[in-house]
C-alpha cells in the first residue's frame, strides 16, 4: 500500500515539475519577443501612444475622416478599428498608416458605417 502511495506522490510531483518547467520556457520566449529593449513599461506605453497619435495625424492629413477611427499601437504594430463612411477610405487608411515611420505592420479592422451613424 505504501509503495503505491509513494509512486502516486512521485508521479504527481513529476507532473508539477514538468508543468512549471514548460510554463517558464513559454514565458521566456514571449518576453524575448517583446521589443522593449530594456525600456520601462511607462516608456513603452508612451512610445505606443506617440506612434498612435502620429498615425492618426497622418490619416487626417491624408484625407481620411478619423472621427470614427481608433488607432492602437503596440511595438510598431498598428491596428485600425472603427468605421468610415466611404469604403475607399479603408484601403487608403492602410496605405497611409504603412507609410508612417516606426510602423512595422498594419491590421485593418475598419468597417463601412451605414448611413449617418
């Protein structure tokens, strides 16, 4: 009886150790992929806000109505979300955002708003 109990306990301990090791490896690779390069969280947030503002200004100067558009930045990756009145502005917004310095990729989640919304 004691031998079975001991084997179960050792097996459970092995599963816990293996899980902790796998979790630690996953978090290290995720941390390594974040392009912070030693910057603090507040510096990264500040840089993301500045890039978002820069892209929004470029869209506005480029003739895109930014009233219903949210520009989100995360480490150079831009997400455009919201709605536009003219379908042509969706592609125009993507090309303008890609031309802004510091932008590495653009995900366009813009939709066409139905009449007057």
